C-alpha cells in the first residue's frame, strides 16, 4: 500500500509539472513566478511528490500577460468551466488540462483587490521583485518567492482562508510547508523586515 501511494503521488505531481511547463511556455519568454505547491514541492521538500497539491498556481506580470497566456493555453486544448471568480479576484478563471483535468490558476496579483493584504507593501510589485529568486524548473527559467516572503505569504493566505472558510484538513499542509521553509539558512530578521502592517503581522504571529 505504501509503494502504491508513493507511485500515485509521483504520477500526480508529474501531471502538475506538465501543466506548469505549459503555463511557462505560454508566457512567451517571460519568467513567471511559481506559487504555493508547485514552488514549494520543488525547492523546499526533499522530493516534489512529498508535497501534495490539487492545482497549479503561477503569477504573471499583470492582466495583459495573463490574457495572452490564457489564449495560448485555450488554443492548446485547455478548457474552462462556467465562471466562478468574483470581479475583484486576483487570478483569471481556472483552466483545466485537456487530458488530466488538472486545474491551473494564472495570477496577476497575490490577493483580491478588496483584501487589505493587497494594499500591504509586503506584497507589492517592488517587494516581489526584491524577494524573487531566479531558478530553473524542468529546463525553463522561472522565479520563486524567497523562503522569507513565501512564509509571510503562506501565513497571510492561511489566515485569510481560515477567516472566510470552514476549517479543512487540507490546511494542515501549510504547517508542513512552514517547517520546510524555516529550515536553515532561513533568515528570521529578514522575515520581520517584510512585515509592514498589523494585518500581515497578525497572520505571521
């Protein structure tokens, strides 16, 4: 049973990788930022399949870049269901892989426009540029958040979800993410410097 679960996890993570690669290629030479599970699984865990994930999240330069990538992926056979996103959402309508139905969310911001977190300097474009690392992902150049900003983003996202949704077992994954992120040489002083207001501070606390 353990070997079967391990094999299943490897197959599932490869499906997520395939979707991420398609999203990167659809950006036409730009370097998108990998978010959440697809980033953490490859750069914070011992092996990608050790970190479960249900979808793929990728941050692009803005709405125009998202629209270009979206058109490219739809032309490749990706599909969308009926609209589900609010008007102030921070990502486009989800896309689904034509064969595996793996969900892809193309982000143009980290938080919805109406959220206080969207106005925090910790998550501004300037902070993202400063706290993003250039890395290679399956032969392609991409960006990922520094472990310090990733922890602040994780805490803020977790706190926001807990405030608006019922407690779900999937939230436990965030605890494992936090442990993986804070292994040495994690810089706590740098993390504290990123916290600029009470909303973000309350999330990290």
